[in-house]
């Protein structure tokens, strides 16, 4: 894929693992709060391709709220 590579996905049980593994390959990585993505959650049809396209639109528009992810697998 051409640069810049922007990656976004919603917070979930595997978000920390996914962020740690994708960070070296992305120029921007944003893990977002799924509760704040009303456009994705409340809009008509629901399936992965449609949700991915809507999430990308929100990222390009700067409407996603980032959830902090730690780089270490060690929990305090």
C-alpha cells in the first residue's frame, strides 16, 4: 500500500495486541472508542465492509476519539 498508511480500528479485547503488531507498519495508528462512533453504530445496514468504509470516512474527517494503547504487554 502507498504511504501514508493510516490504520484505525475500534477498541476491543484484542485491540492492544493488534496495535502492538500493526504499529511498525503504519504511519498513523488510531484505536478509537466504539461508543463514540454513532455514524457506524446507528446507520442502516451492518456488515464489515460497510462499517470499515464508514470508519475510514470518520478517520479522514478527524471525527474519531482515540483510546490510549500501551506498547508493553506487562500490566501494572
